[in-house]
């Protein structure tokens, strides 16, 4: 039996959703025009007034916002309500440059937490569940978002935040946590720690995990599911748009439903900015149409994904996005070839290695070098040097066919690549360009 | 009868071997024999120790990856032709030697021990035994 948090909204007809979006977009454009001089100026530069936006069909006329705009307008330039009406700020995790701050009114927090509550219900969560939130709390949206969603569903919430992994496992076991929320790399680390403590899937009561805030592969999903004996679900979000819960996976585990009553999604060509037809891969762009304090229109996420409106067996009608292949700024360009860390991870797991790796890019004599450091595992180790080398060569071959370029593989000792309690540092780029 | 060798994965860079010997020293493990096989980036250290169980446990606790491999320990007189005789027996029995290494003397300077990694340890022991060549047990190696 599929669980919903707001069934009427999550399963509304496409016509109803379109009607909500049209009305809310028109109102939001007016709100921004009236209150955000920064965006008004951008509209004026394009010769637009709020009257030009009559429905979602006119959305493509509006100017884009990018991370550069957010930095330029830092801290208050995109604020659309008086500061005294705001109750919270959150900030980006700063993995890709200067921090960005987002503001929330109480109503904005409620929207965000509703979205997270939908995600928890979609994995089967009810008030009878015990939900352990092992995302970081603080400026990062992961902890506060899922914490709020868990409260709304009525789960008993364990706010462990990240870190102290053995204690995490102790709480999971002692308090019978059934749902775990954290980054996928931390979930993998908790699983690894469980193993080293001699604990298997039957030793923990968890049934589901909600793992997001970084790109991860299907292979990693299967690994985590097997280690913990759970179903692992993806969740998507970004601080600029609200936080986790902008989109979430349902029981079908085949893409994430975007909460379209709050956020309108478009896919554009990242080079030309042109809107692409549904089903085409491109950069995801969001317009938040219900938030009041920090309402971004046509914000370029830099995430590469595809949208689909094919009917979902879960009954939800909201559009689904595929797992992002990575942010455009996670994407490495090596010898002119686009490389996503998630592709490398897929090959590693397919060859029997674990997802403990680091990608080191350098430039030697004007040529880019790609070195993938992979931890040796007990399963991949033998007393036979030739066999280890053969496996290493097979991995190099697998990487070459996946990436279309040669990579070096260095096998390193276990636990030598730093473990992450939040977002994993997968790439070390030493190129000085 | 075969004896247990501990094979440890190490990166080929300064200090890694030291890190491992440090763990063994702290735990008072006595190494009877040691051999290294390496590539440019990594290597395998193969050890014969006096206390296999403790050594593999403490190495695992310190995050080393190791496995146990069956090898054959053969006692040979430390004199010309000693090894030749043993290899003849193995070749005669059509047993392939993957690798081998020696340690001399121990507490008696007139003998040597060769460690053989072969495809079939039992067949090797039988063949050597037939020719009266002394095979060492785990206990004998520990106190060699």
C-alpha cells in the first residue's frame, strides 16, 4: 500500500497541477518584480514586465539566475520579504566556491518540511517509524530538512547528525531505527563500520534509507542495500531552492518525483540556454513558485538530468527526474573528454572494488593525467601478484571503455582514503590552469 | 602438514613496510622468514612467523589486508647441491613452483629452510617425503 503525505496534491491530475503552476508562477513573478530590484533589472534588460508572464508557457521568456548571481547579490540582494519576516537562514555546503545564504519565512520552512515529509512517506514511513537523521545539522540543509519532515510525519526522530559512526550504529540498534537519512557516502561508511564490528543486515532493524546531497550510482545503491538489508532511496534538493526534498524517490525506485506544486522544472541546453524537449538530457532549471523570502526564478542547478512524465506505478503524477549524473561543476574535462565521478564509481563497483576511491587529476607536460586511487579490499586481494595485476588491468580497460580515455589505477592500502561523514571528496584536481 | 604463510598487501612507497614491522614488533611477533614481491605501485609481503593467529589478528586490527596461504617448508642441508636435489624431486613429480624463498641456519648454522609455494602442497609433500626429504611443520618452523 503506497503511503502519501499529501495524497490529493501528490496524485493530482496533470491539468490541476498545471492550473496551480500557472496561477502561482504569475503571482510569484509579480512578487519578485515588486520586491527584488536585482531580478527586476534583469527582467527590464529583456524588456519584460510581469504582464508578459501569463502562464507556465511564458516561463522561457524569463532571465536565468545562476550561482554567480547569488554570489553577486550576497547576502540580501535576492531577499523578497522584510528581514523581520524571516526566521532562518541555511547555507550551501561550500564544496564549490563561496557560500550562498538562503532565507526562509516560517511558511517557507513549512513548504520545505512538507516536501521532506512526502519523501519519508514515499519510502513507507509512518508515525510508527523511528527515523535517524545522520545528515549534518547546522548551516547544511540535510539535517534540518529531514528532521522537520520526520516531525511532520510523526516519526520518533533521532537527531544524531553526522559523525561518531559506532554511536550511530548503537542508536540504530538500541532505539530500533527503521529509517536512516544521510549522504550515500556516509551510508556506505556506516555499512563498512557495521561489517568491521561483525554486524550483518539481520543485526540492524533498518528497513529504508533516504540518501542524497551527492551523486551516487545504482551499483552503490545495491551495495548499501545488501550490506544493511534495506531499500535505499534517493532524495534531491539544493539550498538555493529550499533543501532536500525538492524531488524524492518513491517505491518504484526509478527516478525522483519533483514537487511540482512548489517547483517548476525545465531542462535546458547548458551551452545555449534553450529549453529542450521532455526526455532530453540537459541542465535542470528550477523556479520556486510558492516560497516568499528567497524565491528564485529559473535558477540553473548545473545538474545534468532527464525528465519524464510517464505514469509511475506509485500513483504520483509529478514529473520524475533521473538521478543526476553529477553537477556540471563536478564534471571533469580531461583531455577534452567529459568525465563524471559517478561513471568511475560504476566501473569500480562492477569490477568488485568498493566505493572508496579518489580521483586525482594533474597536468604533466601539458597533458592531463587521470589517476584513480582505489583501496584494496579483502575480497580483491590474493597472494598472487599476477592475478592482482590482471584485475587492475581489467579495471583500466573497463574505465577506458566507459570514459573513452586512459586512466591510471593505483591500488592503495585500506582506510587510507579519508572517509566522509558528509559529502565525500572524490576529486583532487591539481591542474594549474 | 603444510605451513601457513601470511601474505600482506602493501603500497610500494617509503615507510609502509616499517608500519607493518612496527605492528609485529609491538606484538612480539618473531619473523622466521620474509619475502617481498613487488610491482611499481604495490607489493605483497610474505611472512612466516612464530604465531600466525596473533600476527594475522593484529594486522587486521591495524587495517592491513592479509590472507593465509599454504606453503611447504623443506629442510635442506646447507651444502652444494642441497636445493638441486629438492627441485629434482618436484620436477620429477611434475609440480610447478610458483615462488620460493630461503632462510638459512636459524639456530643451527649447518642447515637451511626453503619455503615453496606450489600448485599442490600435498602432492609436493608426498613426493619429497618419498625421497626422505624433511618437511617442516608449523611448530618446527616456529622454533627453527
